[in-house]
C-alpha cells in the first residue's frame, strides 16, 4: 500500500483549524449518502465514478479509501476506472486507474 492510503495531511490540518466547517461538510456528505435507496457499496461506486469522470485525483483517492471502508474490492474500483474509457477517453481513464491503484495497490 502507499502513503496516499491515509487521509491527506492537508485535510487533517483543515479539520483542526476549522472543525465546525469540516464537521458540517462531513455531516452533509453522510446525510446525502444515506438519503435514498442506495446501499453503502453502491454509493461508494457512484462517488468513485463521479470523481473519475471529473478527473479529480484527490476525489478518486478519497472515493477509493471510502470504497474500501464500504467493502468494495480493488477489482470493482479498477473496473469503474476502466469503464470510463469509452466516456472520458483512454488517457483520462488510465490516469484515474493509476489513482485508484495509489490506494488499492497495483499488480
């Protein structure tokens, strides 16, 4: 596993400096995730797909970490990045694939 697997130090400092803002942000995320009929694994896959599509490296890292917490397998998350090839293009999908591997490990 890599050093990127943990919560980024920048976010940890943000939480220390602005605990009320961070708490509200985290509460909003939790509330939205529990809003409807999607189970935790499906929510994690959707969040990962959104981050992949938007090419947000930090978002992909965060979604992959949370995906592991929700019980997703590495191969499930890698498949999300690979499925993006036909939507966002090969090179963009490969970038996202490497960001997933940063968290779940590569072979």
